C-alpha cells in the first residue's frame, strides 16, 4: 500500500492500540494523527513512538512515518524515517 493512516482522540492506551495497527501494516508511508496530552511534550511523544517503531521486529530503516499531533496551538507534525 502506498499509505496507511490511523487517528485517535483518546488516552495513551487508545493511541497505542492504533499505533500497533500501523506497526503491523506494510506501507510506503504510515500516518498517525492523535491528540496532545497534558504533561507530555512533542519531543516526548515523538521519541516514544519512534523508539517503539524501531523496536518492532519487522520494522526497517526505510519505514517512513508522519506523526500529526493536535494541541491547543493546532497541529504539530513530525516526519521521518526509522534510522
């Protein structure tokens, strides 16, 4: 598939469920759209999600991800390859 996406406006455990679906999918670009939670920073969620993706056994360094996080200032985006 060229692209696959999931979105979740919920607590972290709900976001993890959708993120895990993306981990198992094979696509040129994987997109996760989610809500920012108080007590965490964009650097926190980007680090945690990227780390979890790298640790997933079938992941490869050319997997492309787009994280779109909604907060009070609007969307914050992080794009990258797993390197």
